[in-house]
């Protein structure tokens, strides 16, 4: 799965038509930005290649879109995305799953003196 955050410059006079056309594209959701002539787009696709193809193809071809730049990209396997980030001991030894030990558990503790 790939997700792109895209900054889109548009003809401000065509805002509503551009928004409708972009929202009609598969995997595309628009949102307002602070200034006239700008839209934000979240683009979701099966992989980075498909996201790039959608951005450089259908998104750029919408009448009233002047330019579109990706400003954020996230991609990876769905299975990877469901895992918690970081090692399991990142939150402390008490959060290790049952039966797992820290890789240094058999090392002696340092002398506090």
C-alpha cells in the first residue's frame, strides 16, 4: 500500500470543478489548504508505482490543475503497517511478550559502586 500527500496548485476560479474531478478519481481524497489556488490531496494506491502513475496521469490531467507535488510518501506491506514500530522492549522489559527475553538478559548487571 502506498499513500501520498500531494500539494496541488489549481486555477482558483475552477476550485469546485477541480475538487469534484479529483474526488471522483479512485483512491483520491481532497482537503482545503489555507490559500486560494491550493488543494491538498491524499492519494492511496496498491504500491508506489501505481501512486506515481495516478499522480503523473489522471491527477495532472484534471482541467484546472496547474501542478501537483508529492510532499509526503508512505509505502510498505499491509502486514508491516500493522506491527508496532520499534523493538518489543522499547517500552521497557515488562512489556516483552511472554516467553521472549531481551537479547542481553543473561549479562550481569553493572556494579552500582
